[in-house]
């Protein structure tokens, strides 16, 4: 994929959320998470974060309390 951008498609169901990503390097990644899990407040956002961590090979510190205020 040219242009150095990510493209995401998300399907949030009652049990699972699927996050599909086309990465800038041409890779395709798919993440499947529970739609409701006490470990994270929002499955789509969590899936995107995990994919970004895989691609950039770094951890993103997440302050979910901050996101609640947005």
C-alpha cells in the first residue's frame, strides 16, 4: 500500500470484534478480541493499538482513564 497509511476495517459483534488492517508496508494483519473484556474498555481501539504495536515493534502506553475524558 503506497502512501504510508494504515487502513482499518472493524466488525464488532456480540462476542468477538475483528480488526482487519492493511499496513503501510503491504502487510495484512487481523486481530480477534472479545467484544467485552475487563482488560480493556473498547475492543476496536484495543485491536488497533495491538496492531500498531506489532508493526512498529514498540509498546504504546495506554491511559484508559485519559480516553474516558475525551
